[in-house]
C-alpha cells in the first residue's frame, strides 16, 4: 500500500459528510434570509473538513497509545494500530492538519468576531481532547454530547453566524436536528464496539448505559431529528419543501432493525451496514434540508 493511500485511510474520508452536512445546512439558512456570503461559507466548510480529518488522526493515535484499539476491534482500519504509520507520524499529522484549520479560523474570526474565536478554539481543543489529554471525552462517556454540540449546534450556528452575524431560535432548531442525527452515527458505532471498549477500559456512553438503553438513545435521537422539519414548517415559517429532508432519512428505516436486535451474541460486524446507512441519512438530511430552505 503506497503512502498516499495510507494517509487517505487515516483521514477516513467517509466521515467527512458528517462535517460537511451541518455547514451546508447553516448556509441554506443564510441563503433563505438573503444573508449568505460565499467566502465565509467556503472557509467554514474547509475548516470543518480540516477539523474532522485532524480529529480522525488524533483518535487514531490516542486510541492506539491508550490501548483502546485492540486486535479484536471491528471497523475501519486504524493505520497506527496496523503499523502502517508510526504513532509519532500520525500525531504530527494530526497537529499539522489542526494547524491548517487554525489558519482558516483566523480568517473566520476576522469575519465573525469574538464568538468565532471562542467557538474555534473550543473546537480545536475538543478535537484533541476527544480521545487525548488528561480527560479524554470519549473515554468518560461525553463523546455523544461532544458530537451533538459541535456537529450540530456549533457547526450549523457558526456557519450561519459568519455569514449573517446573527443567531436565533431557527438556527438552534436546525442545529439540534443535525446534531441528533450526527450523534446517532456515533451511537451505532459505540454499540458495535461496546464489548471491546469495555474490555479496553473505554467508558463510552454505550458502555455506561448498556445495550438496551443505548438502543433507546438511538431511537430518541432519530425521533428528534425527524421532528425538526415539521416543527420548522409549523412554527417558524419554513417552506413545506423542508419536509423533503425527511425522505433523506428513509435509509434509516433499514438501519434500525439490526440496531434494535443487537445482543451480546450479535457479531459486531453485523452493525456496520446500519452505521453506513445512518451516516448516509445524516449527510442527506443536512444537504436536502439546507437546499430546501435556500430554494424555498
């Protein structure tokens, strides 16, 4: 395997839809209010993608050195664990990518002022603290909250702010819907890894809640995401076209039964298709809801 392909694997490009979708949704809101600005929108997208890649590399490194990635783990290849790149190389790559995100953030801070400074620094810090640092969020059951806040409220709200320089309940509502579906991706991932995480001492929320309650969390997150477009249409004047975003979540219907049937005897690999369908639905949700708001 050549070095370029190894770095592509380490970046985990399939996760980038979860980073791009909230930016598209936030931009759709800005277009709907005639407040869109191309430069800040593109910079927000680039920054989100860089932070996602940097987080992926940091997770690859820290999960390896903390012992979270064991040979029993099921899922995408981790290049550090597989020995394709040295831990030091992956760690340095993570900080270089996050450094590039910081450069983009300087421009966004110039456009959006002190709120973006706060949001940007918090995003960069949490990108490392998700699995690194003295209190890794994912190892203490806070990964779900991190994803909901930063892939929902912060990503949608921040994207809207750098274009419109304002914030209101509609932005919060859209961010909550996006955050709920993004968190649902993590829930399926952690349900798949529940046993190996428990043995490795990684106390994710799924490990703390157990299987049955984690399934309940998954259903609640889906319900929250589904509820946002109808609430927006009924109470915030969103165009009926916004309801088309619900169609994007139809692949989730096929993802739910394997999740709800998961038991201690279930092969973790059986949840991989559900993970892919959930990620696809979340990406389409952000894309279609953003487009519907912009067009409507």
